[in-house]
C-alpha cells in the first residue's frame, strides 16, 4: 500500500495520522470486482451517469479518521480518470465521480480495495437511491418562512407602536401589499406539505392535526388579503409566517436520525452483492440476483450461504446463529440441505442452489404481508386523536360566534368567524408533540437506545406485553457458568492453552481464552493449525495443545472416552496427545436482567421465544415467573405467529430480539427492539436499536415513554389555555393584529420550553439522563486507536 | 419620512441576498453532512505535490 501512495505523491498520508497504517486485509484477487461491470449491476449501482461522467456511492466501513477522509478525497491523484471523490464521514460513504470511458467501475472498486478500503457491497445497494437526512425541501421551506416572518414583522412594527399615524395611509397600503407579496410563497410553498397531508386526510375522511392548521392558515390569509385589498389594514401576515416558521422548526427538530444506524434493513442488507459461481472448469464472480437455480457456487470460510442449496462437494460447517440464534455450528455432508443466511465456518464448500435467493426458507419471511406496509401508515398519534375533537369544537365556536354576530351586528360576523379560526390555529398544540418526543429521543440516544423516529415513543408508552428472544438478547456468550472439568490446570498449562485458543477466531475458542484470562506470560506458539469448525492444534512452549470437538480429537488419534459427545458447547482439551479434560461453555444471563424482568413482570405480560432447545427451561422459568409462556425451538415464522396471536388477543406487543430469525416478529410487534453488541453492526429491521448492555434498563425506558406521553398531554393543556384566552377575545370580534402577533409566539415558546424541560426532568428522575458517549457521534481522530 | 421608502427596498434586497445564499447552501448539499468538512479542513494543507512536480515546501514536514 505504501508503494501505491508514494507513487501517487500521497506520502503525506502517513504524516497525517500516526496510526494510519492499519491492518490491510489480504487484497482481493484480480477480477474480484469484475461483476460490477456487467450492465445489469452497473446501471443499478451508480447514482448518475451521462456518458462522460459517472457517479457512484460506496459504503466503506473502514473509514475512521481524518487521514481516511484525506486519502479517499485524493483518489484523483492515483487514477487520473477519477474526477472527484467526496467522503461522508458519519455515514461512512464515499461518492466517486469518474470517466467511464477511461476507467471501469470494477477498477474503481479494486483501487479502493487495494488501499485498504474495500467497498461493502450488499444486495440492498441495488435498490436505488438513499434518502436525505433532513430533506432539502424542508430546509428550503424553513428558509422561506423565516425570511417572510422576519421581514413582515419589521414592516408591522410601526403599526404596532402607532408610528405609522405620521406616515399616512399610502405608506400603510405599501406595507400591506409588500407583506401580501412575501406571504404568497409562504402559503404556497412553505405550507405545501400541510396542504397536501390535510387534503389526503380529508379524502380518507379522517382528522389529522394538519386540518385545523390549514384551516387557520387559510383563514388568516384570506382575512388579511381582504384587508389589504380593501385598504382596511395590514392583516396578520406576520403572525402567519411566524406560525409556519415555528411549525417547520418543530419538524426539523423531529427529524433526528442516527446516520450510522439503519432501521429498515431486510435480508438484502445481509447478503453480499456477488457470489463465486463455478461453471464448467472456471470460477467467476456474478451478481447475486443473476444466480439461477441449479448453479454451483463456492462459499468460503466466513461467507454467507446466499440461497437454499444442497452440498455438492466438501463438508459444510454452518453457523446458523444468524438465523436461529443457536450458536453451535452444524456439520453437513454431501447432499444435505443448507439454508440461506447460514455462515460457512469451515473451508470452502461447493453448493448447488435449489431455490432462488428471494424464495429461501429465511428470505420467504420477507414475503409475508407484515413487510408490505409501513408502520407509519397505520399509526394513530396522540396529536391526531386530540386534534379530531379539537377541530370540531373550534368549528362549532366559529360558527356560533358568526351566528351570534349576524343577529347582533352583521358587520362583525365575518371578522369574528375568521378571528376564531386564526386564534385557534393549533400551532402550540402541533408543537407539543414534536418537541417533547424529539427531546426524549435525544435523551434515549445518549443512553445507547436509538429510536427510528420520535413517534416510536408513543408506541412504547402503550406496550403491555413484552416478548423476548433468548440467545444474544437475554443471554450473552461470555462470562457464563463456563467451567473446565478434569484435573485443574496448573498456570503453565493454562497459559499454553490460552495462547493456542487466542489464535482462533471461533467463538468457542474466544470463550475458552476468556475463561483462562488470568494467566501470566504466554508461551511462543509454533506450528499452529486450524481445522475450521473442528478444532485447533499447536505447540505452545513445551506442550502440544489440541482443542476441539470430541470427534475431531478421535479422528486425530486421541482416545476420547466414548459417550462423551454431550449436548451443546463442549471443547475438549488434549495435552501432549492425552485427553486432559473438557470445557463446558454455557451462556449466561446478562447482568441486570433478572431484576428488570421481575419489575416488568409486575406491569405487563412477558414471554420468552427461543430458537434453542429447551436445555435451560428451568432457569428461565424462575426468571419469568410461573404464568409466563416460555417457548423453545421456535423458527422465524413461528415467532411471527406468536406475536400476531398475542396482538389478536388485544395486547400491544413489544418484541425484543437480535437475530434475523426474529426479523418477522420484530416487524409484526407494535414495537420491535433489536439488540446489538455493536451499534454499527448489522441488525434486522426494527423500531429501536439498543446496545446489548442497555437491555437491563428496558423497564425504565417503557416507564419513561409513558411519562413523556403524559408530558405531551400536559403541553396540550398549556396550549389549550392560551387558545381559550385568545378565543374569548376573538369571539367578541375584537382581535387586533397586535394581540395576535404577541399571543401566537408566546404560546408557542411556552409550549416548547415546557416540553423540552419536562422531558429532560423525567429522564433525570428515572436515572436515564446521564451522559454516556454517543456512539453515533464522531470519535475524535486523536483518541481513536486501532490495531496497526 | 421619504427615507423609509429607500430603506425598505434596501432591506428587502439584503434579506433577499441572505435568502439566496441559504438556498444555494441547501441546494449544494451543505446541510447534508455537517461533520466531514470540519475534518477536511484539518487535513488539506494545500501543499500536495503532483507526481513529477517539485515540492513547493522547502523542508519536508516533521511529524
């Protein structure tokens, strides 16, 4: 890598960051990215192409420091056909513009790979464009509304302070017309989304918060325009622009998203973009969706099985922990079925695909109805339920006031009707929810609990049944009741075994190494051999160490006692050719879980669904209490069905899980919570992504959501008080633009301050307010240490 | 009094200029990623040498 950079004059890379020379993985073999140049893949992968320039965005998980940004943005010095490359650090993406006539897409990907930044190509990348964070349109609307707000307010000031008496009616007319001119883009463009969604609500005969807002806007605009045109006054344009400005501000505040997390992943985000296909005697990389039934594919160590298939030759050792949650790998010989989503942990194996990628056992889960509709469509927020009642009351008051004045003094009737709609415009009401929920979302984000959007809090507040997955959610692999049975190991032996175990990446090996972590100096390792999925052997100092399954040790000529083949996770140890004992590795309940379950069990129903065999039924019975359903051996579709049946019995269900096997249940649940060890890692589609260490505060999080929703209601009450005061003035037909211009911002500001302060206060009360590092925040490059 | 008739168009012109700048910033994607530019400015010291070109720096930087 240094040679490439030195040639390109980019030696400065190493000056920028002392730890820039990270571990560079083995470079991809030639032709690895060739499949990108097939037209079908290229067209769907690139963002934009006009023949002379092509733009493509690659996800690069390796981006982690300033030097990475600098190097990736100087790609044009390494290959003159590359025009501009632009890094988006929080999203870990690079957008590259290049000349397709001079360099091919595959070559660009290969260049990135050779620099140590292999693009992460997933099947989902073919799906099309990625959404903007806060949509540009919303920013522009906010800008227009703010511009009009500021200027009309300045125009109106002389009128409010009685200064325009001196300047005469012609000046007043000028100000009126200017304000009207400024108000036009506000009503048409900045309020565009409100018109659209209230029209949709109207067509579907349901009431949303947008309807009274639009009514108020229309009333203000028409009334003010009438005043200006008739020369009667300057209207309420400043209040209208201000109202919309605050509303849009609330929308921007609510748009908090976590860039490094994806809440909408389906199986396509897990599968690679390409597979190695064998046809005749040659191997070639092809895009996954070009794979046909009957094709032979080669799956190497660590790769995912892309489609349901049969083993053609070699031995498959498949880790289904992704799919079932069961962590013990399964060994399969020729002819056996292998299911998509399993991870090969042995050497390379040849498979013959038997089903299309989208029809597999696992992927067929995504063909269920539950994945077709988005949850937001069906969600009925607290705000909308309130605004239904609210709108009818307001309309009744407006009509009542108009009717009264028609009888008492007809000249005032229209004004009173419009004034009621203007004052009642539920600006403050519409702000209560975005600011309360938005604050709560940020509070939880600081504690490692990330919400898809802020309305998830309302769903969480209504949850009355919680369903847990077991492996990876309630239990964790390490620090369990792991034990070594056999004569105790002396420190030298322990150090030798640990040194060997540390060489392997197999989860069980890591567990053995962690168990022996107390040892001192580690001996030198010689002649390390790993038989993937079976075991490892090496010389450590004076001793010859073998760690592995009973069957493998027998096959290497070591007498393991018969009948020793137990269930679950056992690692046998042989020293110098003789059996020394066996490591029994369990999985332990995460700290804090028993207390959380006990607390939660008092408030709502809890249940356990596990893909595992019922080995641990008794210990979980104690944790969950007597009444709770505990189901073992559950597949993905069964978990989904369990959640659906629970919902049909009237419960609002929260599903807490971690694997792809929970994906259906996570989606079906009213709230799906995905538990991850590392927030940047893959997780199935869900509403909430939570760090594994935070599962224990789940009960507090649910309680917090309930209180936050209560704060939203209190915010409604505050705004209703203002509305009542305003209505009293309006219905009497005496509303002046000045009162309006003071009352509206004041009520909005009160509600916003109240909402944010109360959401923070409740978080502190529940012990959720403390700061922990936000993992989505940018780590400062100076503190980031990676193994070199 | 008549001065205000001059001031109003002037103030509108200025505010319009700011609005145009804001619209340009949004359109060019500056609100998309507010994090990377802050890192970019630290790395790019503008003395990058092209291959074959003589260094513009007299001394190689010490790190």
